[in-house]
C-alpha cells in the first residue's frame, strides 16, 4: 500500500511558476515509477509528466520546455516544477505511482488545484 499526498497548488498569474510536491508513504518509493496527471473540468485526466525509478522522464508535448519532473528518493517525494504557466494549465493535478512508467495508476493522491489567472 502506498499513500500519496500532493501539495503546492494555488493561484498564480500567467507566466508565473509553481512547484508541486507529492509525498509518498512507505519504503518502496525508490522502486516505483511516478507521474503527474491533470484533469480540467469536462476533460479527461491525462499524463503530464512521468519519471521512472531510474530517472528517465516523459513529458506531454503541451508542457515540454516548461515543466520539469524530479524525485528525491531520500525524502520519498516527487516534484513538478511548473514555469511559464498558461491559462490552459489550470486543472486538478494528481500524482500516481506504478511499477513501470508505462503503467502508472496503481495508487493516486487526492489532487491539488492549480489555477492560472490571465
């Protein structure tokens, strides 16, 4: 069982930055692939960025060059640095874990809201 708790969301102006954190319970964080998803009202949840246990990363085209995913295995924490935020980045952001990057979603956090004002 893995518990995931996101934090760091909030209201930011377009062009601004936010850093999301996802704290994981247990001792197997370093063995997990992790990812950040987002869901806007009326839209499906989609993968924004992912990181394997070895550190390989994936980014959706819409956030490449603006977002950076990272992990600190010593702190059991996943991060998402979001720069140059746009109004279309407004969504609920969720972290998720899985055995491999291609199969995230075994466990989910409760989400943290990101709102971008124009």
